[in-house]
C-alpha cells in the first residue's frame, strides 16, 4: 500500500501541483473546502506532528515557508489565509504524511469545527 503522499511525490498518484522546491511539494486538495485549498507536504516522510523530533526543525520550517510562498503565489496573502495541520484521529487526520492545509478565498470562522 504505502503512503499516499509519498506516492504523489513519486508521481505514482497524479496531483495538481502548484509549487515545488527542494524540500516541499504543494498541490490542490481533491476535496476543497475553500476557494483556495492547497496541501503542502515535506519531501521527507514524517507521519504526523506528534512524530517530530528536534532533527526535523529545518524540514518543518521549510514547509511553512513553502506554505507562505503558495499563499503569495495564489494571491490569498493580502486578504488573509489559514494554515491547518490535523494531528491524529480526533483532529481528523486521514493521511499520515504531514501536510499543511493552505485555505483562503473566503472569510474563515472561529473556532474551527
Ligand atoms: P487530513 O484530513 O488533514 O489528513 O487531510 C487530508 C486531505 O487530503 C483531505 O483534505 C483530502 O481531501 C486530501 N486528499 C486525499 N487524497 C488526495 C489526493 N489524492 N490528492 C489531493 N488531495 C487528497
Ligand atoms: Zn509519506
């Protein structure tokens, strides 16, 4: 079976890629919940935030920088956007390769569901 997002990285699963650099890949979510909904993933497989170690500090920082670049590139940075990372079952994590949801293009509500 393997990891779905590792398969996206290896181009075994198609994705609508909007940004790529040495450390991260960004592609459109197949079930968007906002006018702009992109997932940013590290090229290194890390299953979840709760698996992070100090050695991952640079990797996770690069993912956040990539998310910021995606927001700029897609033009949602001026009005505001939301970054979401679900961790574990109660948070609704369904894919076990860290991904930052970049959400924008509409007014967000708080608290999140
Ligand atoms: P989460 O529930 O936080 O783990 O988010 C997983 C996200 O991945 C969901 O928003 C799904 O819609 C999205 N997703 C699942 N499979 C794919 C895929 N093949 N390509 C793009 N997005 C996907
Ligand atoms: Zn993976």
